[in-house]
C-alpha cells in the first residue's frame, strides 16, 4: 500500500485551541471528522490511494442494500439460508442495532444534505472571480465582490455582502513625543488641544547631519578658539574659523580694544581766509571780505550784490555791460563787434560774414552758379572764372600689335588706334583666334588645337554635354568606343528586395563608376530571421546591363561565420538594380535563413 499523502487534505489555518472555549477549534474538529469519514469510518473499502485523489462517491442505494444483506443478514441465518428460528435477546438486539446503523447510513447519504468541507475549489462560486475582488459567503455558496478603487476600505453592513467605501477618516485621541535624534519634548493637554514643547540636553555648539542634532566636536567640526583671545566666524564650509587679530587692536576676556595710548591734536593752522589761533584747542575764524582781502560776505554785501541785476526775463535782458548800453529801448538794438556781436540782425541763405573794414562786419550774398570766390581790391567777391589754357600738342605710342594715326595733334584732330593683324595675340592678353565658342572668362575657338601640355592651375575640366568626354582614338584598338564619357563617385543604400521586409545593418556602402563599369563596396549584416525567401539585395546605384549573363559579380572580402559563407556566389541581376546569392556546390538560391545574423563584406563590379 502506498503511503498516504496527507498534504492532499488541506489543514485549517486557525489555532488548534479556540481561545474563547479552551477546547479544540471547530475547524480542526471538522478536519479530523472529514479524515475519519474519508477513510470510511474504519471499514471503508476505498483504498488510501483513491482517497488521495478525492472523497469517495456516495454508495448507490441498491448497492448499499446489497451490502447490508451481505454483511448483516448472513450472521443471523442458518445453513439453509433462513433466519435462525430462535434468537436470544442479545442476538436480536445486535441485529436491530446493525439495521438501525444501516438505516442511518442510508438517511445520511440520501436524505440529509451533504456538508462538504475542503479548499475553496470545493465550493460553488456565483460568478467568475474579478481581479482584486474579495471572496465572501452568501449562505449556500461563495461569491466574489468587485474590486475597490484606490484608497477605499472594505466595510460591513452587519449582514449581506461587504462593500468598498471611501475611508471617512478618524479622530486623533492622544498625542505624545518620542525622544530621538537629540531632541525630547513634552505635550500639554495631549487628548484635547495638544501643545508640544521640544527641548534638548545637548550643550555647546550643535551640528546636524540631516536627521539628528548632536554636540559639535572641537577640532573636527570647528576650529577651537583660545579662550578669551579669539573670535570665531562662519567660514562658509559648514564650520567656524578664528578671526585673525590685526595690529593696533587686542581681544581679551571678550573685549575688543585698541592697543597703545592713541593720539592728541597739538596744533591746528589755517589758510587764508581761514584763521586758526593754534594750540591743542584752537579757535577757528574767518574775517569779512573787503575790497582787497577774501572773506565771508556780510548780510549787507549780499543785499548789495543781489540788487545789482534783476532777473533775466523777457523784455528785460542784459542791456548794459560796464555801463555801456548794448540794446536800445525794448531790447530792439544789436550787439556790435566790440562786445562779441556782429551788428547784423538778418541773413540770407548762403551769406558769408566778413570784415569789410577795420572793426566793421559785413555780409557777402551768395554768388550765381559757376562763380568762384575771388579777391578784388582786398575784399572777397564772387566772379566768373575767365582763366583758361590751350593744349599745344597731343601724341600717343602703342605696342606693335596696334597702329595709330593722327599723332601728334597740335591744334585739333583725332587720334585713331587700330589692331595690326586679324586677332589679338595670346602674348598680349588675347586668344589669337577670330572665331570663338563658349562663355565666361575663357573663350576658345570652335575647335581649338593646343600643342604641349595643358595645366589647370585652379578649377576643374568640366564636360558641358552629356555623352561627351575624353576621346582616346589617337591610340586606336579593336574596341567599339574609345570615349571616356562618365566618371562618378557616391554612396548607395542596400535594402532587402526578397519580400521578407528585413532591415539590414549597413556600413560604408560606396560606388565608383568609370565609363560603363560600376565598382561597388559594402558591409551588410542580416538580422536574425527564419525567412525562406531567396536572398535579394536591392539598391544598386545603376541598372545593370540587360544584354547577357556576364553582367557582373561580387566576391566576399570578409564574414563573421567562417567558411560557411565562402560557398556562396553573389551575382548581379541583368537589367536590374539588385544582386542575389547561390550556393557554389549545387547552384541553388541562398535563403534569408542561411544568412541569419550573418555579416558579409563584399566588393565587385558590373556593367551598365
């Protein structure tokens, strides 16, 4: 018989002894009763292995009657199968007791409701459990409540299902202070209107660490002061330092004082008009001003000075200077040259002020157009310029490629300069040609022939027409063309053309096109993929030629998978902008799965 696995029957999660009664808790009683029932009340035919899978099925009524007839009746029958004719009292009571037990078993199995205990899985739930819900009993079954919202609490109405509700808060009934972090405290009227008083027993300088306070350590947390002879100041670094006591002062016993006996004024002098009596307690004085000595103004002098000129207001401007009248009545006069004026009262635009005689100022009106200022009879005046000259001879000389006629001109005539020859020589800044093509700074003939090497000091040789280039027909061969008509460098973008939608990791994809040959270079890494699509890399910079199979190909310059990728051939597709891969061993397509997480460095060429 296999050992009974008792863990298949869950034990109660309550204390074994009920604190209220001091007896075995009813949950534990039901647990042991269930064990006893599950094991068949001591005579169950169900095996322990079967009990580990679940409780036995209730016996069928017919089977139960057969079992009763089988187990009880034969004990009271004779060898012929009939009940004993004679039963003593003990036998009769025993038989009746057995049948009563059988009857009770039948009633317990079919007439009484079955009380089933065990895990939550043994009960019926009223609906599918809700995440965050609470399981509660409805009477005949279990149910799951809805989930509450943030901050809600589960409340009971005394009966029925519990509900989620917002916490209504509470009331603080008492307040106390815990002594910690260097602080202690007391609370007055702690249960009504608490008043908290904090205190500390720490003395001296305090320090804080962000959480608590403690006594500061001299020499560690601050610079120690020499008692009575130093002053501390905050040093900006979280501590204190000593103030340096300079000369002339002293700090002792908490008092800052000056050293030495100080100084005494012994004599004071004055500079005129200030007068000092001298000595340690001088008398400073100043005399009143006179016509020859500076001093202070007396009240009489001030009145006299203040009355010498009235306020400068309209109609009463300055009229006299040193007793000389400058303006006439009503300020209608003019200030003459003697007092810095001109004696003039009006001007016309362009007038020039000049001295017409000694101590006399006059104005010269503006002249007419073309006149110039000249001196006539010692005075300035405007006059027409009548002074002209005559050129007596004009001649010219020109370089050899030019010719001149009419030189020299002695009275009147024309100098004619013409070109000697048909074209301006290159030596003299010309082109040497009479017909030309092109624009810009350099103009050549329609078909110039240059002898010797041609050097471009700056700039490029630009081919202005598509299809034109450098013709090497001077060195003929057997080819169909000796014209180099194109050269180009650039970058291209390798992309997945297989239809799998892959994203490549690409490094330095470049190309160089010389004539009809395109050289390409790139490093390409496939992502991790199981795609069975044939490899096709698109994005070549030019469409490959469509004429034959000899379009072009690529060779492997490096890889991260060793010799596996060496068996792959890379071919440029005709009349397309992509290349494909085939296995060298059997000429079948390389798939994306073959290239999964593979890095290749390729270079090659193809024709267009």
